């Protein structure tokens, strides 16, 4: 009924599926910030998809086009979207093929329902478009943040996970298109939806795995925040004790000074009094504790790490303009500063003492931004996500934590090297 030789309708249905599937992917995928480049790539793929679809259906027929669409439409689509996405290849394949699989079930289910209720080509065309638009809306406004937050902590294992939607997609295509089109296969519906049940079970297991990893990551972050808060309390207690001792010492010195002045005053020696006061003032000069900002957690973090840097013989150059009210949670921002400074200190400790230097800059107008620079030796390579890569297992955790912080708060980050200096810049 709805698969008769109607090239215009078939072309419309396929193009709706292609572009709405792209919309589904874009609604849940982290995209690169180069919007003009992204638009250019998507426009090129759109033209390609339209031309290939029309020519294939026109000259090969609908069923041969569907059987070859994996190679002519799907794989190029995966490649094109990978060029605009900000994620690893294996994670990208997992997300893309999952959306393709969902799209495949969606368009066939709408078509079958339309047929069961005696619908026409027009009702089917409208139903398919509305179904896709609703799914895109729900994914973008309700699932995007949840999906990105859950998948962000996972950096390994996506290669194995990507095989799952790839296998199911190929299996679903085989059930639907071989040995004949699914409308000519009486057992298709049973096999298709039994496979759908298996897919749901497997994806539920994947979700449980990702959710477990996400909770572990949140617990780790909460532990880091708690440690920072404990360090802050200890730092405040230490400062309070030190200041108490300084006050007691100053009071004792003041008592001795007043006693000395009294004795000199009895002798009427004004010149000796002035000299005694000058010497006592010079002896009582004390050093105030470091103060970088009004927030206690961030100030304690900077005090701790910058103090470590100075103890390691690292020259510290500061240009700080940190506002009283921070743009994000102070504990999370402190962890970001701590990771960046930790990496800078470790890099400087590998250098000769006369080359050790860290430059820390922070401004809050027109927007909050901080920059940390340090010299380095050797070669630094960057991954596709812009993070510096380390060949050592367990390294690079700090930079991934900074990236996760930036993604959570919609901040921009940049890791760069220039003239022997490594620089990290974060803009909120």
C-alpha cells in the first residue's frame, strides 16, 4: 500500500529519517565550538545524502537502496558527524549507531501503526515527522544533560560498547530486508520486536554500568571537596594558633618595651627613648599569612599549592583579581585550580632550579578567566579533545578533571604550548 512505486514519497521518508536522526544525534552529542565549520560539513553531507538517495531510489529501486544505505548513507554520516563532534571515535560510534538503531525502530513502528489503522501516505508522512520532532525535543531538553553527565567520566571501554549497537543494527537490517522487504515477511513483526526486547535489556545493563561509573566519579569528586574543606579548616586552625602566639609575643614585647621606656623616662634621656622604640619596632615586624582571595576554600588551596611551589624552589609570579562572589561553587573551582597547579609544580620540579617558574593570572571582568603557565622540557602531544596525552598509565587524571569541570559549567578550556611554555586557560 504505502510502498508502491511512489518515488517522491519514498525519498521524502528516507530523507526525514536521515536528517532527523542527525538531529537526534546532535541533541545528545558534545559538539565542537567551530560552528561555521560544523555547518559547512553538515550542509555538504545534506547535499550528498539528498543526491544519493534520489539517484539510488530512481535507478536502483527502493529495496536495493535500503540494502546499500549502510555503505552509502550511514557510514558517511558517522564519519561526517565525527568530524564535528567533540568526543572519541569509539564513543562516537556507540552514540551514532544507538541513535540509528532507535531511528530504525521508530520509523518502522510508525509505518506499521499507520498500516494497522488504515492510514494514508499523508498520515504516515505527518506521523513520521511528528514522531521524530517529539523525540528530538525530548532528547535535547530532558536527556542531553543526563546523558552527558553520565558518560563524561567514562574514558575507556567504549570500543567494546560500540560493538553492541553495531551488531544489533546489522541484525535488525537483516531481519527487515532479507530475504525480502519486511512487508512481505509474515514473521517479521515477531522477530523484530523480540530483538527489540533483547536490545532494551542490553541497553538497560549498559545504563546500569554507566550509572555506577557516574556515581563513583561523583563520590570521588565529593571526597576531593571534603579533603579541600578539611585542609581549609586545618589551615584556619593553624593560622589562628599562630596569630594567637604572635599576639602573646607582641604583648610580652610591648610589656618589656614599656618597662624600658619607663626606666629611661625616669632618667630623662629622650634620645635613648627614641632609639629604644625604633629598635623594638624593627624586632616586632611580623609576616602576615598569605591572602589571595576572600573565599576561604579557594584561598586555602592557593596558599597550599603556591607554598609548595615556593618550597620547591619555584619562582611564582601572580596577577590575581579574584572577585568576592565566585561564578561557580568554590570547592569545584578550587579542585580545578589544584589540578592545574599540581601539574605545573610537577613539571617544574623536573627542571633545573634556575628555570623553575609558574605564572598565575586571574581576572573577573568582562568574564572570569584564569591562566596558569609553566616551562617544560620534552614534547607534549594533544589528543582530539585538546587534552595533553601522557604515555604513562594513571597520568592525565588532573587534565581530565579540568575538562569535566569545564563541560559541567559550560566553560571554555585550552591547553597550549608555545616557546617552551605550557599554558592552561579556563574561561567561565
